[in-house]
């Protein structure tokens, strides 16, 4: 995929799926802004990898759940790169618990990061995309936003909300030549998953038709495609990348 001369913003890009997306964007020729709530030290690994492949990337520390910080972060990107062409909303957290034990804090924290955080960055970039009459937005949701998941009422609700947000923004920005799509991963083998209990891995593999866990690169490849001209007539879609985990 050719993303030369494009500027891509990736939230939650310091590690995991976000880091894989940031790297793939760089490999396709885009300059990348990595937004994360962690320190730059946590992003040094992916920044070094992007530099090694000849890419250009900057790190901006921001809490995606904070409306003002999101706007300031996007302004910083424009000041550094002069433009933004791509937004990948990926930042997310888990605060699991069955509904009768879930605290208000657990609920609010997940909704604020996983759903409001997406709104914050879309709201920040929408005027720019309207003005330049172009743009690509990719929102990372989850198959659990489509089917629900025991012990994840907050997470599943936020991910389902992202789907509604994606479809609505696709309708609102379509006339400005902006494509808005969502990717719904199944279980992906990030560092967190590698340390998970074997029971969790086995249960997931039992659901997956291809009998293997997904890799962050599987999500990154689709994100790059959706942000390229090859996907110019695709918008408002939710594409599962789950090895058949949810059919």
C-alpha cells in the first residue's frame, strides 16, 4: 500500500496493535504521530523500529479521554507535520468484572478511554478533513462489541458504541471524501495475551476456526489497506479480523 506523503496519527501506538499499525504506516511511506498516555520511554521501541526502516515518527503524550488534551495533541501534529491525512483510533483499556460487581469507576474509566477517546480525536480532526476534502479514519473495535462478552459489560458497550460512531461519522463526512471504517479484532497475541492464563488461550483457540491466535500485524495490514486509495470506495464498514472466532 502506498501512503507516501501522508501523515498518520495512531492513538495507543506505543505498544501492541497500535505499535504494529504505526510501523506498517511507516513502511507504507507515511509519517507517523504516536499518541499515548505513557511516557516516551515506553514508545522508544516502536520509534526506533520506525527509524530503522527509514520512517519518520514523533511521540506525543496525551490522555485520549481528555477532550482538551486530544485537541492539543492534534494541533501539535499539525504544527510538526503541517497536515493530517489519517487517524487510527486504537487506544483502549480493560477493567473487567461481572455486572453485579463492576464499580462505577470501572465503568466510567473504560467508557471514557475506549469510546469518548475516539470521539475526542474524531472531533479534533473532522474540521481539518472537511476543509481539505479528504481523510481516512479507522476505529479499532472488537468482536466483543458485536457479540458481548461475559465479564466485560463496560468494554463490550464501548466497543459497540464505536461501531455506531463509525457508521454515523461515515455518513456525516462522506460528502467531504472522508472514509470511516472499523476493524473488529478477535483475540490477538499481544504481550498481554502471551502472559494470559493457558485456560484463556485454550478457550479462545476452541472458538477460532483457523486454530491460531491473530497477530498485531494482521490488524495493521488491514488498517493500512483501509487508509490507502485501494479502499477509496469502502466506508461505514466493520471488518472482523478474528480467524473465524465469531461467525
